[in-house]
C-alpha cells in the first residue's frame, strides 16, 4: 500500500496530528506496560518516522519508563503513541486515534509473553451494534445527540 497522509487526534480534539504512514506497519503490542498505558488487552500501534508527524496542539508526554515516553492529551487523556526517549528517529501512533483506522492491518504481535489468548480470536462471539442498545440510544437522545460511530 505504501505511505499515505492520515490524520488523527484525541477524543476532545485538543490535540490533532497529520502523519505520513504506511498502514502495513501496524502491529499489536501485548506487553504489560502497553496494557496498563491503554487500559486494554493490547495496544494497536503503527510505526512512523517522527519527522513525518506534524502536531496541531501539543500533546503531553508521560515518561512511562526510564527509556520511553508516551504522548497523550492532557485534557481528555487519550493515549496517542509511544517513543523511545533517545536514539530513535521513529515512534508509534495509536491506531485507534486515527480518524479513519480501517486501513490498518496488524503485521505481527509484540510483547507475546503477555498475550491474553482469549481476546485474540473473537470471531464466534455474538455482536451487538451500539445503535441497537436501547439504553445507550436513549441516553444519547436525552443528551440531544447521536451515538458516535
């Protein structure tokens, strides 16, 4: 597929970015630090050159270890990525923070020592759309808004 320009940012839109990214460079990180940093069973990342990321609104940075830091929105808390503090021209951006994440496909798993196998293949689980959940639809309606996509 090759590199393409894609935009993204946080939930409250205080921090936005545009990046030259190859969707084929996405992967899932299962390490315990990424699980804790995102609150998920894995972090979905795509590797990019730091020089290929243009920020609109400055992210806050959390030194998550002696060797790495993670950008996030200081207002809404959205995790936006990962980078080594020194020695790398590359970084990762969170796939879920892109405006249109459907182009990404993971090419590998990282941090395999912490994979939660039960969460990898969920093909057979029943599926329910957000707009089919009456309680949620009613709450959005009462708030005068539509459920997000």
